[in-house]
C-alpha cells in the first residue's frame, strides 16, 4: 500500500490539487487532459451513445456498473451513469481515475475483468 500512497501524492502534485479542492468539474477536466472522453449513459442515452455501447459490446457493463473505463486502440472512454447525484459521480470518477492513473488496462482495454487487487488499488 505504500506505493499507492506515494502515487496519490504524485497525482496531487501533478494536477496541483493542493491549491484548490477537487470537485466534479476539475476531475472531469483532468480525465479529459489525460485523453479520455467522458460518455454519459443511462435512461436518456443519445442514439449515438446507444450505438457506441452496442458497437463496443459493453451493454452488460452499462446494466451492472455506475461507471467503467474502456481503452482499446484509439478509444479512451470513461462511461458514467447519468442518473447519479454529483457526490456519487465524483466517487465513481475518482475510482475510474485510479484505474487510469495506475494503468489498469487488460485484454481489449475493458476493465470489467479487473482483479480484486487492482480494484482495491483504484
């Protein structure tokens, strides 16, 4: 766990989080800066998002998860359930940022098969 604490300090320094609180908008900006696109999904999905979900074959994740990260080829996406309140969105995105920061990407880049150790680390 010592390496996790060290990595968290590095993250806070790298993104200057000691100067201002980390809120939802700031975290979304960090994720975008890292090259990831936020994809809101849920009850009111746009047709393009529904098509993306089908194309990537992540319907099961959209049904069972509040958020997940997908990274395959040029696609770097963070899916986030759009019906969550702001506090829950922040919590889910912080978890996904942990996966991004620790580079927890497997097989096709989908994190649905992330092992317990990596889930706890994130």
